[in-house]
């Protein structure tokens, strides 16, 4: 038989998964600003107060069974939970997107001029490396964006651990 903390842990896992999933979906569409993260978090937190969700029904039932602990748990889940902004360095990505292809093209041009190639040789030595470098630079930038998004989302999700711990402590406390 599941204890009250086990049941809460199951609900908490679903809550965090929903929050993280919403962040991931929005990150595919746009850059995650702190305002957007807070909006998504607020919407996700509504699951603890809605009578139409498993989380809300569980909390409501717990409050009826144990009004003192229930009020404390509800306060943690509905009033105390806040996120602080996660700062990640996004600089250099757009520079990299353009600097690598231009640099490679310039290197090809310089080598062609040193070798005293004709016009066709110079153009080819400049444009071919440039054309090859563009998708590589785009790939590097996209991988960097993915890494930054992952760091950002994990940073917000980690902030929730203290609230889970606070609720567990409240559930285990003597009333």
C-alpha cells in the first residue's frame, strides 16, 4: 500500500514532467524568456488547485482528511513555489554563424592568391570552403542552442526540488 509520501511523489513526478514538457515544447517554437517560463510554471501550478486534475483532487482530499497539514501543503504548492531566473550565456552564437564561413572563405581566397591561381581557381577556392562551412557553422550554432536550452530547462526544474522536500517534510511532520 502506498504511503501518503509515495502518492505525493508520484503526483510530483507528473507535475515536474508536465512543466518540463511544456518548456521543451515552447523552446522548439521560440527562445525561452523568463516571463514565458513563469507563465508556463503558473499554468502548470494550477493543477494543484483544480478539481478537474488528479493533483487538485488529491490535495483537496488531503485537506479534508488532515486540515492542518493540508493547509500547509497547499500553501507550499500554491503560494510559496517561485522560480528565479536562470542566466545562461547566449553570446557568440550569431557571430559564430557568420564568422566561421567568412573566415574559411577568406582562408581559401588567401591560399588561392598565394598559389597564383586564375580567376576560376580563386573563386572556387573561396566559394567551395565557404559553402561547406555554412552548414557546419549552422550545425554548431543549433547544437549550442540545444545545449543552452537544456541547461536552462534543467536549471528551472532543479529549483523545484526544495518545494518537493518541503511538502514531504510537511507530510511527515507530527500534527
